[in-house]
C-alpha cells in the first residue's frame, strides 16, 4: 500500500482535532510533529486560529475544489522548495478542504465564525493565567477541579469536544479529573502529553527548567513525548522528562513534596538552592541575582507554612549559615555564607 504523504496525515489530524474527533493516540502523534520543529508549532497555531480558519473555510466553500487543488500543485511543485515551505502552503488548503467536507457530510448548519459563541467545533479558547505571587482555582466545564500555581498558564476550551478533553499547561497545576472513561482527559505541556481517564495528579512544567515532573496521586496516567511513545504511571510514581533529550524516567514520587505548594507549604527535602530560589521568585515576584559566585548546588531540607512575606522565608534559609540575602525592592541578591556583622 502506498504511504500517505506526511502533510496529508498532519492535515487530517489537525482537522480531526478542530472537529473534536481526534483520539488520544492521534493527539500524541500531532504533538510529536509539532515538537519536531519550531515552524511546525507556528503553523499549527496559525491553522487553529479562529479568524484565519474562518477566512480559509469561507474561501474554500466558494471555490472549485479541483481548480484549487491544481493551483496548489503548481505552487508546491516548484524546484528546490523545502518541506517546511511545502507544508506552509499545503496544510491551510488541506485543512480547510477537510473541514468543509466534514461540515457538508454532517449536513448540519454550523457557523465557523471568529467569536466566543460555543459552536460544535468549539473555536473559543479560554485562558487562566496567574501572576507571580498568586495561585488560583478553577472548575473546568466537565467538572474537573484545577489548582493553578503561581506564574502559570492554563489554556482550555469553553466546552469540551466530543472525543477528548484537552487543556495545555505552562507552569504548575494539580488536577482532580472528573471520571469519564469514554472521553480521555489530555494535558499538553512544552515537552509532554499526559493522558488520563479519571485521576488526581500534579504537573510541574515551567518553561526554562531542566525537568518536567508529573506526579500521580490516584488513578492512572500515561505520559508521552515526541521521542517516547509513553509510560504508564501507577499511584505513588513520578515521570520526569528532561529538557535535553525528552526522555521519560519513572521513579518513586514524594507526594507530600510535590503537593506542598497546593497545601500552602514550602517543603524541601535536600532541594538545591537554585530550585528554592525559583520557587521564591514565582511566589513572591522577586528577581534573583546571585552575587560572588554563590554555590547554587547546595541543598536544603525544611518545612514551613508559606509566609505572606518573602523576608520570613529568607530568615528561615539564613539560619543554616549557608547563604544570606539583601533585598532591594523586588531584587533579591544572594550571597554565600553568613551575613557579616
């Protein structure tokens, strides 16, 4: 059997995602393609934009399909055209064509318009973004409860589609997923795709950090990346995805430490200084400046309720004698050793 060209496969996947018919496995395949190249991600963003898609679908409805396809072939068959350039030209027409076919085959009136109205295709996207220093709680349309950490962003639809419940996360969040075995719940981060049926779990996936961590409290989740087809977690396990290789390592989880932020705590168990300072930066909106080659790999162990003011936390860290701090407004300078007398 002749292999279907990649651009047609991807066009079909994007169309299925937009119409709510994509499966979890297909979502993982689409995410792997997006992560292959920055231009793939940019192209996907363009193709799923409601205004752009509305214009393309209307144009496709009003044109002769054969003539449009012939025009496409003339454009993409020029010599020395790169794959990415080919995809940039081909996918908009292919996706628009697939969407029109879907709408015509359903024989239902669906308005593909750039508005916040809930249509069958559910173009409306919503976002909850927390600033530094503050978390938030949210109940999604399916009843799933979300606790969002500081400096985090959750994107979700106003209404979930027919086959999958998909959200995307940058930052940290704890989920208590409403059970629905026929509609998998999927969380997309910068490096991973986490698939669940009904469970409680925590994801820590801040941009720029070396690791993404998914900690399972109850139920079951599957964590996949563009380079790893997926690992199934059991309660009490944690999946760690590295930035350098996108490989997945499964290890025993420390649920108390992973969920401390949700419970209003700072809980460090041999935590390196750089990770602790990252937490302080997010929860107290301060800029960290390391002075005189402060050793960031030194470790701390301790537990305390998260104070309202960062100064209380700094005093706690200074009692170890390993570091001291000078705060100037929102700038926090870190020095090695005890504070000089």
